[in-house]
């Protein structure tokens, strides 16, 4: 097989040195799932010489992985430590062709000051130091998401949201920013007028890391071996907005009706909602009779085997947290999926016939119908999806 490099063409005469700021595998939390695949894909471009990653310090219990030689990890700051984050201003002294920030309002932990500093860094570099080589990949803006439904609904959260919206407005009007949904680009346009926000197609993105770490990126396809048990997966970073209880309730009802399946739950607690852990444990205990296994946090390399061995995924969320990584993974692995009918998921799953969107009220009926007629996939295409995703990420270095 030709290496994926053979599918890419140089886009400039000059080779590029790239800096990235944000979460990365083994370094950071929620945004590592987007930052890592972006950088793995960019490392394939022949016109990129180096990628320096400015990320949080090493997580506990890191997984053992091998990174491309172009990638250098530079541990640079700590979550919730505003002054360590402020030191990222040193990027002004370094000669990078492009600096990519992977951001959301809570990208730097639970400290409001740390997150504010983190959002201001690219603005300071752009406006004060006149740096025009900065790009933002932005998730979950105050202009695109209902922060109350996401669980931020105190009076203090409202005040914070007002301040944040002003910072985001300045960012979006001054710095090239990419969002993963056309819907979000439209909402920002409607709310702030002229801006520098663009749409970046993130289809399949969050499945890329596990494929790379299992050395499968050049495989045309993989073959699926059926067994006798239908396996349902509930996967995610769990918090109150994910409505795990709804999924467990309807699956309990279907078990009572006599439907046969094995249920697995995976993923840890969203670190922004530590108080949810008690509720989560109560739900696992209450519905233990139908839960065959709780896997906890699943390392990136192991995502592959988990999703290959899954026949149905359910996303019972109260509200979308933006572009859904779980949905992108499900689509990559071609897993039948049932999700609540939000505009975000409708856009993401456009022209994907094995994703079914339904209302919360009809979720049980929809899952039952799919289980009764479920046809298992025989194979999963790999290489063509990796090439498609790589071509999409080209946009970040143009």
C-alpha cells in the first residue's frame, strides 16, 4: 500500500514549522480527543517539518504510545494555574509559521482566571504583538450553545457567560477561527455580524487517534467477526447533560420485554462536574441488573477494540455539547446509532443511513425497532476515511 503521504501535495514552496497549544494525548483532558488527531494528521504532510506541542503537564497513568518523529511535546502549563498559562506569551519570540490554539471556554480547567488568561493569550499575541499567524479551533461558544443546559446555570455562571461572550466576540472578529459545524458558523454570524470564523469539516476526526495507535491507518478495511450477543455501548465523558438515566431506564424496560443484549458503559466523569460522580454511581447501582460491565475511562489505543466490538450506540443527551466526538467515532466504525434529534447531530450525520435521530419521548420505541431488525456490519473501511479527514485538516495550514 502507498503511504498516506502519497495522497497529499505540498501546498507552499516553504516547509512549515507549526506550534500547537492545548490538550494532547496523555497531557490534558477533554480537548485531547480533537487536538491529538489533528496533529497526527498534520504530521503526514510532507511540507511540515516540525510540530511543537505546548500542552499541560503529564497526566496520571499515561498510556504507552509512539508519536511521529516530527512531533515534540513541550509540557508548558498546569490546569487552573493562571500564571503558568500566561507564560505562553513567550510564543511571540519563537519563529513559527503557524500557531494553532485548541480552545473552549473551559479549556484550562475549572479556574475562571486561568480560562480567561488562556483565551486572552491568542488575542494578546495578535493585537499587541501583531502576530498574524494564529489560528483557533474553537468549541462550545456562548454564541452557539445553551450554557444553562450544559450545566452552568448559577447566577455566577450567568455573569461569567456575559464576560466570556465579550471576549469571544473580540476573538472571532480578529483571529481566524474554525468551528466544526456549519450551524455554529451561522449562529455566530447572526449574533455578532462580520467575523473571521470559518467551518472546518471534522467528520471522523475523533476516531483517528485510535487507528494511528493501532497502526491501522494504511489498511483499506478491517473484517468484523460476529458473535451471538448484541452489544450496546453507552460511551462518553459523563455529566448531568448526558442523561444517562434515560438510556438506562429505556434499556431496562426493553430487557423486561424480553429483548436480548449486553450493555457496556464506558468513560469517566466530566471533570467540570465532579459532584455528578455520586449520581453516576447511584445509577450504576440502581440498574446493575442490566449492566454487563462498566469499563471506566478507556485509553485511546483501546477505543478501537471497544468500538469494533459494538453493535449499537445510544446518545440520550439532554443537550448537545457541540460537535459530538462519540457520534464521529460511531460513524467511522459504521455502528448503528440512536441519538436525540438535535440540529448539531442532524448536520453531523447527514447522509449517514445507520444513524437514527429521534425525540426523547420516542427513544425507547426507536431503540426497540432497531434492535429487532439490527443487521451487523461485516467490514469497516479505514484508509479512505483517514484520507478524507486529512484533506479536511489541510485547511488549518493554508
